[in-house]
C-alpha cells in the first residue's frame, strides 16, 4: 500500500476514537503520542482492527505479537505524516539526540556536581594518629589509582559470626 493511502487510513482510524480528536474533529497528535508512550490498551486495540496498520506497528517475537511504540511514535511525529508542515524540522524546541527529543527517548541520567569524584574521608589506618585526618576528594580523572584502591576488594580480619546461641571467631588475627 502506498504511503499516502496508508497515512489517510491511519488518520481516519485514529479520528474514529473520540479521545483522539478535539471539538472541531481535528486529530490531537500529542494525545495519540502520549497514549502510545503509555502503551494505552484502547489505542492498541484500535490499531489492531486494521491488518495493514497491524503489520506496520506490531512485531512478532517467538509467536507473540508486540506493539512497537517507538516505530509508531516516530511515524506519527514525522513531518511528512501530516500535511501542515513546510519545513524539514519539527515544530518543537528542545534538546535532542539523533533527532529524538530527550522526553521521547525514554532515557534518564542522574547528574550532579562532582559525580566523578570520591570522598575518602580519612578511612585508612595507615598510621595510628590521634589527630583527625583531612578528608580527601579524589577525582576519577586526576587520581584514578587512588579511587581504584579504595574500591578494591578488602580482606576482613577479626570478625565474629553471631547466632542466637552466641558467637564464634571466624577471621584470623591481623
């Protein structure tokens, strides 16, 4: 089926659901996109009513059919899907990676200042001193050896196994 006929068929199908159109009968693209991201059951049922649309947006994996919401959202947000666009760019402002806006990518990164640093905090027992040791802030780029040493596996010594009946010595002296 040619793209133009397929697009008209998809728009007509989406417009048949009153949740996806406004009072004037215009398709609410943002509502359709949001419902697709949420894997809305009503939207999926609607798309399954047409074989051509089902073939385009559903994939078979080991005998089971799955809705490919990424393909669907990419298709309906493409500037060529609706005839009201006169530019190759979408009518949206924001940060994007590989042509997808951050909100559409479904990825989140937790970022904070000094995320690449580790606070040692005077945790070593190299010299028994009564003075408090200054806390040291290691940056993983400037001091990778110190950070690796702090995160290396440690050997536990002089530890005991506590049970309801008492405890027993496990580790050797050190």
